[in-house]
C-alpha cells in the first residue's frame, strides 16, 4: 500500500471552534515537526493580505469553494 504524497491545497471556508470563520487558500504546513492548516487570505480593498496557521484541534469544518 502506497502512502498519499499529495499535499492538500484548495480555496475553502474554514469554520473554527469559537464560532470564527476564515476564507482563503488552504494548504498544509509543517512547522517544528507539527502539522498546521495554513490559510492565506488575499487582500481585499483596503485590507492587506495575511496568513494564519491553525492546529488540527482548532478546525470544526472546512468547505472547499
């Protein structure tokens, strides 16, 4: 049985515990040996682009868009 080596990358709406929602380009990241969900939010109007990293325990649901 071969391991899946494809990395996940998609635009998605991510729902977080604590009733927060973030939308952006979602990918996987490993930092210091720990797995994180990376969300890159593009700039919009006067708001600058930014990146957030979330541990797997913070994510409640994710909907690809």
